[in-house]
C-alpha cells in the first residue's frame, strides 16, 4: 500500500450530479476535517460514484485544510496507483453525507462518504491539484515525489509542460530532496531532480 496526500475539494459553490448548487465555506471544510474519523467511518477510494461504495481501491486516513482547499491523506492499493500513472482517470470527486443525514457519523457537519476517481465524467469541482505517483532514484535510495510524472486531472488533455511549469516542478522537487536529505545543497538536489 502507498500513502499519499492529495487535493480533492475546495471552498465555493459547486453543482451536484443532481443539479443542486451547494456552497461550502472554509468553516465547513475545517469542521469536515476535524470530525473525520477513520476508526468511526472510513471513507473509501472508489471508481466513479458507486451507490454501495465499492469496489474499494483504498481508504482515507485523515483530512487536512490548507487555505481554502481540502486534502485527503489516503492509503492506495497498487491497482489504483497503476491506473493513476496510466492516466485512466479524469479527476477526483467527493461524495458527502449531508449534515442532517441519519447515516452521518458526525451529525451537523458535512462528512466524507467516499472519494471517487472518475473515468467516465469530468469532476464538478474545477481547479484541483493533480494526483501523481512516481519514483525516482537518488543517492542510492528510492524517493517518492508528487512532482515527477504528474498526472493532471482536467477537461483539457495535457500536452508537453510549458518551460515555466517544468522549472516550477523541478524547483519543488529539488526542495523536497533537500528536505529529505538534510545537508544537501540546492545544486546537487536540482541535478538529481532533473
């Protein structure tokens, strides 16, 4: 199993699959993150939005809010990792228990039911960061990075990276390598990231 943190929801007004418009503020995200409990009711990772939350491809361990964005730290099965790398999915989409749903394990707040990896439709929440898995060899050890071999989830197909975007990814990768290997200078890390 692989553990990864990824962006799956954000503040704003979003349209449900049924056409209902719902507005989520930062306070809603903070309450959802604080109330989520893997031991009370784990939210599975699933293909699309199945009514019975199966088959399970992984599970959410915790939720974190950064600014106006909601991130899931989840455990992924190898099949899901392969599918993400193969660009099978167009995006991710959250399914929530409403605050007043009698099945909601944390009544009064939005509670994550599952996160769907979409292969048949585009996500309703636009502008989410890409989910990526990659391994790169550096200094005799395996390093997992969210910056290399990105899989972008968007409506438009992704072509070659723009030079500025590539520079940003390489810079971020170098910073990650320096963090993981204290004492490494930027030049060495940038070379390893390239």
